[in-house]
């Protein structure tokens, strides 16, 4: 399974996504999962329509920015923040969850993750490699339905 990080900022527009699709098809992909944030769009349908994916592909739109899923993974966030009492009641209510995580890191550990561009990649790597980020745990959070939806869509792609 190959993963391409399109980096956002319009890179999932039809004229940009075609190159990614060609790369993945060349590697044998028959179906592609496109995961994106709702960002400033009014609704999920308008985001999906803007991307214009192929019929066989799956587009999953996180209601809020995907970093809200990290806030929903309580065990990983507790390790990251070195705070066993940490919990976050409404992760998908955060307008800019990356900034929220950065602020929490400063508050609890005295160190942030850095600027948004490089910091997002560092945060994901740190959570995955050192702190056990697990989206199945995030999916158990009652206020994080978009990760639940994402996992259901990915599970539907698995051969039966």
C-alpha cells in the first residue's frame, strides 16, 4: 500500500490530483482512498465534488482537521503530554487542532512541536512511533465520528 501526502492547499484539485492517481495506478492501485479535511468548505458534498475523484475511489472528508483525531486518542495524548489525567471532550469542535496540540504541549511539557508545515509531520511521526497513536482508539471517542466513518470506509475495501 502506497501513501502520498498531497500537502493540502489545493493539491487535491482535479488538475493536481491526476498526477497522484497516475503514480498510484502505475504501482497497481485499483482503488484509491483520498483523505482530506473539510477546511473552509460549507459541506462534505462540496468538498467531494471539488476533488472529482474517480467512481471507484473513496473520498473521506474529516469534519474538522484530521489532527482532531489525535486529540481523540487519549492514551497517545497522555503519553505525548506526560499527563495521565488528560482527556479531550470535543476533539472535532477544535477549529485548528494542530495549534491546540501545540499549545497543550507547551503547557504540559514546556516544548511545542514547531511551525505548522514541518510540525505536522513531526507530530504524526512522534505520535505513531513513540506514543502509540491508534485510530481505532480515536474511533471509540464519542465526539469523533469522522474517524469512525474513515475506518468503516477503509474496512469496506478489504477483500471478504
